[in-house]
C-alpha cells in the first residue's frame, strides 16, 4: 500500500521590531488556503503568543518572560518548534517574507540566497526601523535551514511602475542618484487589491482608481490599469497621511526648528515623529481610531477631523496625478471597518462626484456608492500574507 500524499505548505513571516506574525498556507490544486495564523508580540519585554485556525477560531495562547523570548531569533526558533505538530502530514516547502525595502534594485519578489541577502542588508540605512527586523528571520533560516527555499517580497516593489517625476525630490540630483527618492510602501496590500479587483471587478482596475490603505499605518495609491502611478508615502513610511503614531506630511523646516529651538537630538525627533505623533499626538487620547470615535474628549474629535481632512486632500492630489477619478477603494483596518470615516471622507469628496449609499456603507458592503454615482466607491479587504504566499509559489514554480 502506498503512503498517503503529503500536502505542501508555505509559511509566511512578517517580522517587526517586537513582533513576529505568521500564517501557514496549504498549497492546493485550486490555490492557497490558510489553515493557521498567529503572532508573538512584545518580544524582549512582555512577550505573548496567540494563534488561530484558518477560520479565526482561537487555538493557543501563552506568555513568556523577557529572558526566554529575548530576540527575533529566539521567537523564530520557538515558533518553528511549536509548528511541528501542526505540520504533521505536511511538507513545508518554502517560507515567504515581508521585507519593507527593495530599494531601486528589486521590482519583484526574489528567492533569497547569500548574495541577495547582502544586497538587502545594503538597504538597511533606507529603513533602519524596519529592515533589520524583516531580515533577521531570513538570516536565521539561511543558517539553520539552508535547504528551505525563502522568498523576499517587498513593500516598495509595486511602486516601481511610477513615472520618474513621481519618484523625485527637488534636491540636488546627486542625492537622487544615491537613493534619496520616493519609494512608497504598502505595495503588497495594493497589489493584492489590484489582483482581486482584476479577477472580480475588471472595470475597477481598468479605470483611474485611488486605493486608501487605512490602518495603523496609512497611505494611498493611484492605480491606472492596475499599476501604481503615484503614492502618498515617499522616502520613508512617515510621509503622506497622518497615522496612528506617525506624523504624515511635515514641512522639513519643522525638523530644523525642533533641533534648533528645542535642542532636540535626531534620535529624539525620530522617536517623536514615529511613535508620539499622528492620531496619538493630536488627540492626547489614543492612536486607535475606534477609541477616538467613541471618545468625548475634544482632542479625539480634533484628531479625527484632521485625519479626514488630510485623507480627502490626498485623494484630490492623486486624482490630479491620474487626470481624474473613476473609483475609490477603502481597505485595511480603518478602511474596512469604519463606516463613519468612509462616509466623512466621501462627504468631503462630493465635488468629485462621490455618492455614498448609507445602508450599504453601514453594512460594510463591497460597493458602498449609489448606482448613479459618477465615481464608484468600494470596500475591499486586503490580505498581504496571501499576496506573499502567492508570490512565493510563483517565484518557486510551486503551481
């Protein structure tokens, strides 16, 4: 009697400064199916782990001491051990990674080897708060599981289709040639939306579309024929729209003023702009949109009003880059789950022809605009991990 077939599985990792998120997918003849997801948060401080099955049913939760979960390496080793029983009967054939920065070199996902790893490490100075943490699990697996194929998928790659003028800063040209240019981020989210729309709503991709990725990190992307032609984030993930704790667009002169008038160091300014600004800084209450909407504090209302104002301005800017607007898509945590924010943004954009259907919006329907709205408005959930898994299959020819 022959042995039963072994299912192939792909592990997707998204490593942050103090977290390690994962999803595991079955590679099936008809596509990919997530059967396990979870994360380790609070690495090196008060680490805790939780996992759910593919349907979202909680499976496991535990806490760790700072000593036992002191690094990304320790977290990865523990996770791989924990996964062993879940992978019985499955063959782990690859690991896909979210990597924030691919620089100007990588416009598509790539299998990682020692040479590629060296190139990715050269981009650390472009994203010092993200890139080192993204690369640590790759480095660990190259050492401990050199036989296991790994694929790096870049948040910047999708935006390499932007025209040259969209990538420039008006600085002396030598800085552009040295990599000081607009890269854009959240590319895996935008690519997932473009693929989903191409399959389910072809007219949406063919037109002039702005996608609003509204989560703790916030950005927007102008799409024409499913390709990025402009985005709100630039050289770093600080630019553009205000975010949970990040400032968004800021006059560069403010940074000079903070240093000169307040005597702030570069490290102090960086920490403030990334961790103390945005919705948290404006409100003095919270970085969480749900908490702000429920709060009666004046600062909470101030932060929400500013957030909506800046979002509407950014849509107008990207509509100008597109030469008009046919569709607006909301995605990510706030975009998918906040009818109030969607309605407020669209109300400010009524001059562009957006007409919201209140009941559809309140019900979190897919299309939330009226049938006669000149600009259609959509709510499409994003799935960056699915996009990474698909790229991993494509790069390694697993389909």
